[in-house]
C-alpha cells in the first residue's frame, strides 16, 4: 500500500513539473503580437522609407534611403504598458483580418505607399493603401502608430 502511494506521489510530482515546464515555454498572446506600420516613397531622396515595429515592450523605427548604398538608420525605444494596452485596444484583430489587402492604387501617382502589418500567433496580415488615404476604420490605431513614429525626433 505504501509503495503504491509513493509511486502515485512521484507520478503526480513528475506530471506537475512537466506541466509547469511546458507553461514556461508557451508564449502569451502579447508575446506573439507584432504591429508594424510603414511608409515607402519611390521617387524620393533621403530617408523616405520608414518602418515602425511595435512589440509588447519594444519599438523600433527603421529608416532607409532608396539608394541601397546608404546605411539605414535604426532607432529603438520602449513602450509603456499603458501605451501598449491602448494600441492593442484600438485594434480589432477580427475586423483587421477581414480588410482588403490593398485599398486604392498605392504608389500609382508617385504618392507614398502606406501599410499596416499585424502578426499574431504566427499569422501575418498586411493592408496597403495610398499614403494619407487610409480606410476609415484604421484611423484610431494609425494615429497611435504615427505618434510613436514621430516620437523618434533624433532618428533623422
């Protein structure tokens, strides 16, 4: 009887260790969410192409020139939990996933090409549109993303 109780105790201990170890390796939904916003301008000299990438506690702005010989500028910073939560709350992932991939004719009239890309749980969706003419239901989070992009004043 004692031997069976001991075996059962050891088995339960091992099971709890396995479950705990598995949970530590799992990503939380916040860890799998990456929100990117970009602007690409084809007929432009200088650092006209921008990509802002926002993760749970990190923001990166990458600015590139159309000339590949010119080194990209990369600026990094952090995002507060409050700002991250506000950005997440402004995006309805189900609604975003149903948006068209392209709106208008981005870049057709030498205008800028803007885009938002969201990766969540291994799935990526990008919506591209004429710069300054975003779909109305994107304006809340685009305003937040633009504010974060503009906060990198020294990334010129």
